[in-house]
């Protein structure tokens, strides 16, 4: 048994959607140039998500993990509910 997680992929244009609709709203977009998305949380910590990278959040929409597509495929497994 595992806790539910959700993931979304950065496509080069969806940074605002990821921060406002997918994550819990505690991150702001510092920059988005189509090749990477840089987020900042309320404490000033920066997260850089590369193009086609993934973000993973918990059921409360808090960021749990972020990284490249290759790292995502190596670390996470998608299961049916």
C-alpha cells in the first residue's frame, strides 16, 4: 500500500497551470523559457524543472518530487486506482 501521488509533465508552456492548478499554490514562477521552468516557494527555495520533466505532488497538492523525464521513469511507477 502506498500513499496516493499525482504527477504532471512540464511541456514548455504550462508553468502557470502547474503552480496554480496542480500544486498547492505555494510556488511562483520565476522564469519559464520553454526549455526549463524555475519555481520558488515561500521560503525562497528554487526548483528547476527541465522541458518534459515531471513534478509529483501528494494528495494535499504539496510538491513531493521533481526532475527529468528519465529520472521520473526510473523512480516512479504509474498504477491504476
